[in-house]
């Protein structure tokens, strides 16, 4: 089961389907289905690999899982709305949207890392750029408020003496809409995760001028989140989810060309451009959540200062690294 475009209406439809009886847990509380959310970026190829190779189905079958449902979202904000509604068990998502959801009483924890860095600021070819000051007066498309890209971009602008509200126009868009907007000259630039920057460059509609690792070195990007219900009631299954995820991350890291093919097949994208993106980006796939803890808490502090959340969150509020430590033996 796959959703290719999520809008507010479609989110409501997804919720309606679940609430009408298509849920993970039948009346006897035996979990036979699991619902996984993900986004169409190369950051999250680990999920695609585990899904396409049948690892999710094979590895979770001993726990009674008969069906693995996957749902595709354009960004983390709508994905977390569906998880808040209780309709996702597992999510591949940016760390920043998780923080906002947790501050809104999401019952879940980050249990593993997925990747660090991996987004670029791309400007149209004719737009000059030498410093952040050159962004004044421009119109930049990026993911919705509270996402990794939005949080990084606005904080970086403030650190460089620019007002994100008044010195330029930042518009919220998913990756498909943002790519179309820069191609149609409706925006001056975009700040998006890979592979979108490489596709924009390949189509002659822009050039990358800044990698997200230059904004915040080694910053967390995507993470693996599971529901609190799964953690409390199926901890052994959660350990297996982490093991399967680690297997996929390690496989993709050792087989980058195949990872590009997997992405290209699943998302109907040119695998050669996807591979070029993976060769050029500053992103790193990694399952270990522990190096992400301090910088994710820093995200929470930034979001508190930006007014996105009304309460400050601690590492304990956000993470449960015990499952990773248990299965990795570290």
C-alpha cells in the first residue's frame, strides 16, 4: 500500500481508512500488520531496500506480522500528523518534525539514526551568490515549518544577520512542487534533500551553492521512530526493526550503485542521476543514534527559540538508544 502524494485531504482519508477498521491490531490485540512511513529521498533508501528485498516481511513474520504497509509522504510534517493520529507504527522521518510532534504529545521515540547532512541550497543559474547577504529579496522554497530544512535554513539566516520573515520570502513546498517551481522560475532557489538538488542541476534549472553540512556540520537529518505502544508491548519486535534497519543501511553503504537502482525503480527516477547525487552529496547513512543526541537536542532548542514548540525537550524525551545498543552489542 503506497501513497504517492499527501495533502491535507489525503491525510484525512488515510486516517479514515485506519479508523474504519484497517488497523495494525485486531480485536484480540495480536498485531498482524505494521505501518511504516517514509519519504522519497535518498536519505531513506534503507527502508526501500528492506521493503523491496522483502526483509521487513521476512524478519517481522516470526512476530506475527502478516502484512507490511508502507506510506509515502512528501515531508516530515504530514507524516508526523498521521503518526500523531496513531496510524503509523514506524517512521523514517527528519529529526526536527519528530521534535514538534513530541512537543504535541506524540507517544514515540527515536530508536536509530538514518542519515546525517544531505541537503543543498540550490539557486537558479542566473542568481548570483557569494554570501548569505545575496539571499536578500529572494524567494526560496523549502519543506514546511518545523522540518529539518526549514529549521536549518532559518537558524542559519538568523546567525548570519538576516531576518527570515522580512529579508527574503520562504515558501513551504514538498520536493515535487519545489522542483517544478524553480523550473518555472517561480522561485529563485530551493533548499531540499537529495537527490532533488542533483536532478535540478541535471535539468539545467539551478546550481548547488551550499550544502547543509556547511550550515551545521554533521547535523542529524533522518531518523527511525517507533511508537510508544510498540516499544512497551513489542520490545523484541522493536529490536528486530533496528536489526533489519542496520542490515539495510550496511547493505546500501556497501552497494551504492544497487541502492541507486533501488531508488530509481521505486520512485521512477533516472538511476544514473540518483547515483551521481549519492556520489556528490555530503550525506552519510548511519544507524547509530547516539552521535545524534546532542545535536537533536540543539534542534529542539532552536525550535523553542523560533516559537515552533512551547516546551523544552531533553534527550530522554526524544531518544531511546537502548534497542540499538542491545542489538549492536555496543
